């Protein structure tokens, strides 16, 4: 099975760390973020892995080589111009001739990629999105009213949202929605498909998940590595 890791981000919010090394190579415990991702994918049967790179691509290529040391067949794809979060996939279109997983290079998760893949194959859709339920406390009371009369109060309600988890499963036919050699984000792809009345499926993650987008998130990942990943989970 095939998977693409989007590893071309600049990591602006993780400076100064990313001024030295690319975000996907930041160490978490004894391994880099990319190493953990590759190991998780390999454990669930993904042996052909493509790294879509841009910023400091040479660092990534020297670190991983052909992937044999990690038990996978690894291909490095380089952007010549910034193509967004979905656009880099067009550079791999000929190689992605069967359904494939796509994930952001700054996401750590214990999702069972095999179960996710099987679920997506059962759906009558070209795209399956992984969602994560986030519950955020709200520090103020919410007042309900009709006209000038108050009808109720909800004290410090939780805000519940389902967010994109940065993990997707796509079928090759999806490439007909991609422009060539243009900046194209995942949000643009989703909106384009929905506007065309295409089916888009969702898979809610119940497993551990963390987006390492900010300094605080990186410190959280360091603290939680032993609990979630150092045991082979």
C-alpha cells in the first residue's frame, strides 16, 4: 500500500528550531517526527512511502535515503514552486495509481492506518477525511434572549468542534479535480468537490492525535512521547 507524507512546510511557527532543521526532522524522544510516522505506516502494511518536500529537502533526503533502513521503499518528491498542501500530489500522480493515504508531516497519531484504509475502500467516495473532536472550554456565560427579555443562561459552555486531522485517504480518480502546476490547498480541494456535489466521507479519530504546529505543541509531544510511542504502540 502507498502513502504520501507532506513534508514541505516551512515551520514558521516553530522557529527558531526550524531555522536549523526542517520541521519533520525535529526530534521527538529518540526519533524524528518523520521516523515515527514512517514506522506507524509500515506497521500497518504501507511499504511504498513518498515524501513531498520543499524546505531543506536535502536534509530529509540525506537522512532517509531510499528507506531501506526503515523497511520501506521511499521516494523523495521536490517542489520547484510552492504548491500548497494538495498541489504536491500532482508531482506523484503517475506513481499514485492505487488508493493512498496522505498525511501532514507534523501530525502524530496512533490511528490504525489499516482500518482507516479499509473503511475508505468501502465508501462510495474518492476522498475520506480524518476528523478529530476537539472540546474547548469557554470562559463566559452564554445568554439566550428573545427581543429584550432574557430566556436562559448557559454558564461557561464547552465549544465542540470537529477539525481536520491532516490525514486523508484518496482514490486515483481524485486527480481530475487538481490543477497542474498551481498552488492548491486541501481546503480548496474539499470545497471544489463539495461544490461539484461529489461525495466526501469522514472518519472520526478516537485515537491519540497531536498536531505539532506551535512551540507549545512540540513541548507537549516531547512529554507524551514515552507514553504513546516509546512502547511500540
